[in-house]
């Protein structure tokens, strides 16, 4: 059984831009949604796997106070690199 194709994010809204950026960060680190979820939980962020998948798909944004744990889980020097660049 092959995985479902990813939903294309063509939106210019912030949730879409965040998801596109987060996907690029995960691909660069060769992390799956599951391994990212485990990494975020190991940083003390108690979120469900479905929540992490919603961040990646652009259906939901993380809370602002969760960005530090997300940045640390991704190995970023500054949590602000989790956010997409402004255009």
C-alpha cells in the first residue's frame, strides 16, 4: 500500500507558508511526521500526533509558546527559524 500523495499548498496564507517551510525543514533533516512528533514530545511539548500532522498539512498553526520546543526539536539555533521568511 503506497502512501497518499501530499496535499499541495498553494495558499499565501500564513498557515500554508508555515506548513511549506516546516515540510522543507523536516525534509532537510530527513524526519518523518512520526519522528518529528517524538522529537517534539522529548522536548516536553505534550501534543498529539494528529496535531503535528495538522501543522505539516497547513490545517493548523502551533501556539506561539510551542515554537521554542519545535525549534529545539529541529535542532535550530533560534526558534524564530521555525517561522517562514517574510515576503
